[in-house]
C-alpha cells in the first residue's frame, strides 16, 4: 500500500513512501415511492457503504478497484463508492477522476479512525472500520459484522433528470434517525459512474488499461438532521455533460459528523 503523510493535517508536505500490507429499526415507514438500494437488501437491514480511496497513479490500486467492482456486482446489500484522490497526480499521471475533495474526505477518516495517515488503496466500511482495499478476508469479516448490526437510521431517495444541456439531477430524500442514535448527522448524496475505461499513459500504471465502476463524480452535503423526526428535502445536482447519464447511479447515506459512522444508506442505479 502507499501511504500519505499530512504534518498537522495540512497539505504542507506530501510524500508517498514504500509499500507495506447492516434488523431494521423502529422508525416510521417510508413512502413507497422512495427507492431502496439497487442490490438486494442486506441480511439484517440497510445496505452497507463501502468507500474505496484509490488512484490511477497507484500500482497497488487496480486489484482493490477490481475487488470493489466484484463486490458491487455479486454481493447483496452493499453500496460501493470509489473516491479517486488527487495526491498522486504529481507523480507522472494525473487521474482524470480525482478530486481534492476526496483527498480531504480521506483525511477526515484518518482523523476519525485514528490512523497515522491516509494511504491507497484504503477501504472504509460503514464509516466505522478501515482496511487495505485489497484485503479480501478482513473486508469480508467486517462486512458480515456490519450487515448483522441494527440500523440506527433510514434514508430513501428518488431521482429524476431535468434539463437538456446541461442536465441536472433532482434528488428527493427522506431521512430519519432513531432515538438511540447520537448525533449530529448529515445526509450525503453521491453521484457515481460505471463503465469507465482509461488508458494510462504514465506513472506506476503506465501502459495499462484500467476499468473503473462506482467512480464518485460528485459528493454533496444535502442537509443536517436534528432529532428523530423524519426530514424530507430535495436537492439538485448539476451533471457534467461529459458523464454518461445511462451509467450514472446515486447513493444517499446518513453520517455522523463527528465519528463519521454511517447509520443508514440507500442507492439507485441507474438514475432517472
């Protein structure tokens, strides 16, 4: 794996060194018009969000990317999301899907999960545990545990496309947290794209053709939740015209703003 160091969590120095190795809750029922997860529901409740931090510039990342794609295609009750970080971009190849926002999100997880520094590939399960992104056995055990845990919140979504050029995505959300869930919470919305193919021209993966699914294109903080009353809101997400609308999906999840634990999630694929 490749590790990134942040002195005092500021990006004053960046270096990458060496390689080493969801019982549904008793909240009131949601409107039937709200869409649940695209895969079959998890054994005991809401789907589990799998967040992979990756980069096309990292030679350790393609196996983790492939594993995330496989989990999304074959495993019930998971919502895979791949965030391409930008701190590899100065090492020969600029990842076209990378964003400083995603690197900052990974920094937040490093702080919340009390790890020394972010690294790639890193997978975060339910916002609560993290592993090397290609560590299949650890991921499987953590996923089984997360799926067996009671969900403390629930979120539903319905999407519709608006406009022609540029297009936007209207996302209707309904979220609620249980009385036993300590806050504060925020509802996040991620728009992701499948079927991306890139011929990498340089860097550690130079000459390789990489295939990426569940690639997060946009991550939006929709609204905060306070108390246990259900909240319904609608948000608009602008879509880049270069994105293939027929390969876009949307995910929504409720996340504790302090611990970053995710207590409820859902997704829709394709959108519209």
